[in-house]
């Protein structure tokens, strides 16, 4: 499936722990948990991200995906477990902290400031300056030039980087945010449901950029609730449900059908069929759900 | 998936994003609506009243505009940053009272009082911003509270210390002459006396425009006003930017407060109430969005100039000044509608 096979050596790019000389992950989570008061938002999540690999985080609404990325992006701090960057244990105190560690996040809805021109958005928070002291000003021409060039490299052809970014389509906006992260030397790129609000075609465009970012050697965390988007691009899959990990697979250990079945939750479907029957649901609907249950049981090998 | 190897085709050019002509780009500027309004108003008064275009009259109009415009600079920046400040009008008086009362009762050089007033003005801005950031309440509520408290403090403290509603005259004190030269003198240009506040105003507008368009901080101001969460997520110091904006408003208030003090030599403690709206009106007429993220310092300046023209133009046209407030309200409504239409048109094309 993947054009170039990624073996253990290339994906780690020879990063080794200086003490033990064993290969380390670019980013790894071990038993990470988060509480909001007495609400357990996330518990015991273990995952890893490596150079040139895509780790997909799948889960339905309220599964804890947002909490997970907020921890990695530095918006929240985890309460238990270990978060390591390049083998070094970290706890980010702010988004700036995470950015400095090479972790860039592209958020689904708040990736950009809509009223600001594209180039201002591209360099927001990391503006290029020239001059010194109180007369330090932005190097506007250079910033515009780089924006145009970087977006062209990502395959977005724009004539005018002065136009407000709000005028771009959803997919293009995501791509600007991805290009920005790549340009600023992100090692880990977190994509929060980049395809959720997009149509089929636009989703395809975004998936393509994910692969481009991967081929540039970034470790990508792709958060989605759509297994059909995750499976073609992912190398590893973490499945979340109600704040808990319900599975962590390598691509070779799982098929799309199994992934879909796990996501849908065979047990719940069976329950739903039962409930519909009791409520005197329409025969066809019940039958459909039952056949789905049978399918799930078959693929997962669990007798529901 | 073989597409990883081939360079992806450029995304199809979006048919909704057509090339914009320079004229349409000009229309996309935030201050263009105000500029059109200012020209219309100027031509109108020039036709109605021949004295309106006399150099002396223009200098008077500019002076009137500058007393609003100096504050409008800070207020415009603050509004672009997504907040607004109701305490500005009385904060100006607080600053002036601080300078005069301190130097009078401690018998210091007035410049000591001026320096202390700067500290007080910046502190008021800092406290406004800090409470806002800590509580995450709307700036309307926080600064309304500051407005009421400062109004009370101005009156209460002035009476408590001096037993009067105005500060004592400091005209005879050390440093008064030099401070008056800095804050309230006139410069003669071709026989026309132009007040120094006009130049201070222009300088502030120039600095603010440079900051907005050409510095990192300017980028951050647009960002925190446009979408504070997005700004925070990419590492913009949102709290520091917003607190800094409130302090910039405080700084402008200090300049105007010092002008008010040294143009005369005493300050009425009950003044300033209601002026905060004039500054906000100037910024809004100038194209600053109430919701933040859009606007310009030049727009605020044009807004202040419209205000100055309307204010003095009515006098030159020998109308009853009672009509002024009505006129101001009408201007505000028209300018906002024009801004809205112009902005929508420019964005659609």
C-alpha cells in the first residue's frame, strides 16, 4: 500500500537514547490519564509516534480524543502516566512549550484567524523580523514570498497571499495550517479531525497532505472518527472509547473491516437491535442492524 | 497508495477567489468608508459656511479632532484587539487630578506629578486588563465597573483632600511653564496657530499604524481580536497583548490628561463622564469592528476628524449647537452602515 516501505531504522532516523543506546520514539505516551475534577476524561492511554509515520487516533464523540491532543499540545497537563519526547520525560505547561519541543497542532476549527491575510496567519506567533531594539519590524516581503513558496510546495496555488484566510475553502485552510507547521520545523504534527467538516473531494486533498507531511519525515498524529480516512494513511491505530484505550494496532495486524467493527462497537449494535425489536421497530431496520451485528461478529471473531 | 510519490496537482483554483482590482483592494481597507464620509462632510460644510475652510478655522477643527483623536488611537488598537474600555473618559481626569494634586500638596516640581500620573494611567490600564484576563468577564462589565469607581474616586478624593470639586491652580508652580510647552503650547505655521496636540495626535497615529502593519505586536493585536483561541494555540501571548493594549489606552489618556491640566491650570473632578463614548464612536466610524480583529489607527483618526468637523462645523454654519448630538448619532449610524456595506462588497468581490 505505501509507496515506500518504512523499516524500523529509517523511521527512527537513528535517534537513540544517549544512556542506553536503545532506539527511542519521537513521542511516546505511557499510561497517560487526565481528570477534570471527578470526571475521568482519559485513563491509561499508551501510544507512540515516530518520524515518517502516521499514528491515527480513532474514537467517537466524547471518546477522549480532544483531551488527548490537548495534553500533547500543551493546553492541558496530564495527571498520571509518562509523556516522553525523544526519550525525555516532559510535561508541557503551555502551547508555546509544546511548540518549542517541535509539536505543532492543526486544530479543526481554530487553526487560523479568518479576518487576517494568509501571510499574517502563516507566520502568526513566529513572525520574521529585521532591525533591532524598538525599531524591530516584520520582514513583510520575505514573509509573503515564503508563504507563497511553501503553499506552492504543498500544492496550493494562490495569487494573492493578502486575501483574508477566511475566504479560502475549509480544505485549503487546513493545508495552510499544515504547511505552516511543516515550515516551522515541527517534528510532530497533530491534526485534529482535519476531514470532519469537509466533503469527499476536499477530504482526499487533506489526506494527501498528511502523506506529504509524513514523507517529509514528520511524525503525524491524525485524529478522526472516520476509519475510512484513517486506514489508508495510518501506520498505527489507537482506538479510544469513553476515555479508555480499547486497542492499539500496527497496520499489519488489522484490516479496515476490523477497524470499522471496533469503532462501531459490536456489542452496542447488538443491544441496539434488541432495543429496536422491543420497541416494535420496523422489521427491515431491525434486520439490517442484525445483519450488521453478524458481520461484526464474523470479522472480530467474537460471538455476540 | 501511489499518490505519495507523485507531486499532487495544484488544488483547482477556487472560482470564488477571482483577481481583485486595485480599486477593490482600496475598498477593502477598513478606513475607506470613513474617508468617504469625511470628504462628503468636509465639502458639505465648506459649501454651507465660507469660514469653514479658512486656515484658522481648520486649525481649530484639527485641535478639536486631536483631543478626541489622541484617545481614539489607543481605543482603536484596543478594539482591534477585541476589547473595549468604558473607563477612558474619567481615567483622563484621574490622570490630570493625580498630577495636579500630588505636585500641589507635596510641593514638588509639577514634572514629578506628571510622572506619577503616567504611572497611575498605566496602572489603571494594567488593572483593567489584568482583571479581564483573570476573570474572563466581558470588557464591558469590567471597564464599566472601573468607570464607576474612577468617577467616584475623582469626586471623592478631590473633595476629601482639597475640600473642593476642582483641583487647586498649579500655574505658579515649578515646571508648569515647561510642562505647558510640552503638552499645551501652540506652533505657528504660516501665521496660523496650531495646537501641539495636533502634532502629538499625528505622531501617535503614525506610530500606531507602524506597529499594527509592520511589527510582530501588530500581528498579535489583529490575532487576539480576530480569534483569541487560535492566537493562543500558535503561541501568541494573548494575555500580555491584551493587557498591553489597555496600558496603551492608559498612555493616551495620560497625554490627554496632561493636556487638559496644562491648557488651563486646574481640573474639574466631575469632568470626563461620557467622553469614553466619543472615543469609541471615533473608532467605530473609522471602521474598527466592535467584535475585534479588523480596523486601523488611521480609521480612528478619520473618525475623530469627522467628529471635529461636525462639532465645529455646526458653529461655523451658525446653527444651534443643540443639534450636534443628533448629528453625531446620525453620523455614527450612517458610517457604520457604509462600513458594513463596503466591507461586504469588498469581501464578496
